[in-house]
């Protein structure tokens, strides 16, 4: 089951163009699924640790939580694409993949003036049409090397996975959604504490 939380080398070898970990030293914190009603609280938590993150946002949530999306940008964090409707793109064809990515790209460009550089498929599920669309748009796919499991709402699991899988060049995934809301602050505190104990530091592309 931990294959989901720590992708193995054999899986990464099938997709060498996908960014699975930071290719330089430094932990990259990414936050999926937002913005949401919890975004301001997350921004406060990040600010308390002086960490900049990459927010992979869905187009639907950008429209719904426009004020929160702008707050992410104002706070100096990076915003990238997580598709429009948070669909499992592995089951979708060429047109649906293109629509999900293009719609969010256009929305982010309209607000920020720049198109996203990175795309993360919802649930981490993608197919040939996804990788082709991402490449044609001049983007890169960013996956992860450590999924914290905060979306399970089980802090004991976050602790176990952090102790086992946090590395000096990890791309970490946390979540801005209802499932992670109750343990996000506690989870971030623990990840930061673990990183400090190992003398790791955080960076943002």
C-alpha cells in the first residue's frame, strides 16, 4: 500500500520526463485540491513556519474561492494546475484530458498573467493522453516522492510515513480540502519538525 505514498524506482523509470523528486537538494512542499474555505488557515500555518509552497489548484475551486486563490498569490506562493474538475484522467480520452488542462490553464493565466508550468493529475492517475497534452502545452508533470496521507484524516499515519519517507529532496504532497482540514496544522508541524531534526530545508521552485 505504501507504493502510493512513496513511488518505487521501477515506476519512476517508466516515466522519466515526470518530476518525481526535487533534482536539487531541498524539500518542496506542494498542496493539492484547493483553494477552499480552509485556505486562509493553511496560509497562516505556512507563514508561521516561513515556508513557501506550490498550490496545485483545480479550476472549479479557483472560481468558487476566488478571494482565497488571490490570497495564495499575494502571500508569495506558487500556483499550478490540478485540472478543472478533479477527474481521474486515466479513464478519459484525448479531448477530455485537453479540456481539463486547458480550461484551468486559461483561468490561471487570466488571473495571474502567466500560464502554469506544472500539472499534477488528480489522484496521481494519468494516461498517454495526459502526458501528451502536458508536453504539447510546454508544461511538465510533477508527481511526488512522499504523499503525507493527511487526506486520510489519520495523524498517526502522517507521523509514520514522515518518519519513514521524508528525504532531503522530497516533493511532499499535502491537501487543502475537507478530509485534511482537522489535521493539516498538526501534520505540517510534524513534517517541519522531522525535517529540522534531519537538517533538511525547504525550497520552492
